């Protein structure tokens, strides 16, 4: 059974994925702080009407507009730390990949990214990973080829989960 905080984390990831997805594909990597909704309303009462439907025991996401990691998302995450008022963090990245049947064809050099991006069988994916200060994490993902299906799991993208969690320690 999921803890209330873990359930709230999953709900926040779904909300962030829908928010980012509303702008279509080919989005840059994006970073969000998670704050407890009750704490946010206490600190900023004028937001109460805007957050009216949000459960007070849940989290509200606050996008970090100044986050521009370039290609090295994990390196950028290593340089981030949050104040104690931030309960968690969410990272959104879009990538493309090839199925296992094409794995041996991918070059082992600087051209690999371009090779995958231009391959006719590539798959585009949006991954949303979040973590909380208690060490829990979760991820959701959507394939461009299956827009009505949202995949999810606690260990969906282990490296990205570790990077996101590292910003909270």
C-alpha cells in the first residue's frame, strides 16, 4: 500500500505530465519544486482560489523557469539544492530511443544521438520523475506513439530518479 505522501507524489507527476504535454512534444527539460499545498496557501493566501481544487495534504508544483540544463541533465541536477520548504522535486525530460532490435546498429561515438534521432523506427518518450525528502521516488512516462497510455513505476528511470533525489539531500 502506498503512503499518503507517495500517492500525492504520483498524483503530482501525472499533473505535471499533463501540464507539460499540453504544450505538445519537443519540449525542453523542465524542473519543478514540490511544496505542500497547505504550506503554499499559508505562505501565499492569494493563491487559495487558484489552488482550490488541490487537496491540502497534497503537493503543488512550482516550475523553475531559470532551469536550462542543456544536454547534461544529470550534471545540472548535481548543482541544485532546495530549501527545507521544498518537499520534493520533479524532472521532465523527453528523449528518443530505438528498440533492442536496433541496439547493435547504434554507433559507439559522438554520432549516436543524431543516429537515433534520425532513425525511422525511433520512439519518442516523455519521462517525468519525482522524489520526496523521505527518499521515495516514482516515475511516469508517455510514448508519442501511445498518447492515451501513461506508464509508471517506482524505479522507472533509476539514474534520473537518483539525480532528482540527490537535489533534496
